[in-house]
C-alpha cells in the first residue's frame, strides 16, 4: 500500500514517515507525515487529510470502510528510514529487533551513534551494538530534555 500512497503524500508537499492499516471494529489507515523541513502542524494535517481523502476515494486501494487518521511524528518520533538514524544521532532511542540477536535480546535502549553503511549503531548498557537496518522491527526516539530543547529551538527558528 505504501507504493500507492507515498506518491500522493509527496504530491501534496509532505514526506511519509509511517503508514499503518490497523484492524478493529472499523479499520484505521494511520498516516504519519511531515513537511520536508521536519515540521507538521494541525493545519498541515488537515490539508494532507483533504488531499488524501480525494485520492483514496478515486483510487480506492483499501477494501471496505475505514477511518483516515493523519498525524505528525511528534517529538518522540518513530525512526523508519536509514536517514532517520543518521539525522537523530546523539539522541536516545528504543530499538526492537524483528528477531533476537546472538545473545537472545530483542529490545535495546541507548544512544544513537548513527550509521555504518547499512547498519545502525547504538550504545546501550556500556556496550556498542551494530544492527543491520533490515533487522529492526521498530525504533523510536526517547523523550528526553535534550530532545525537547532541540525541538523548542527549532520551533523558535521558524
């Protein structure tokens, strides 16, 4: 579904951060997006919602009824692209692997150290870890004072 929706998000002037179709009583299509500069406000969410509603009605890529939910990634954003791990180097993150590493561990929390080729580097529990990007099931930033201060500084610069 991402290859169908991502071009529509980009055509509206945004960048897709995450796309999820969640099942339940009524399905929910959750789209997390941001402007190219990394910001996203309520007006942007409304604008993207209108643009995608028209696109989804025309293309009809999802069978049955569903709710469309547009949101910003927030301060403690998910890390979904390799470039996210480089961009947010120096900040704390949680990383969940799809399968346990050699020691049997799947969950890590520590300081992002960036990338080494296609591998993500993380310092946790006094050790340095290296994970292939494709081995990561889910990752997100941890809300810290440093992250909040950086976000406030970026907002003031706008």
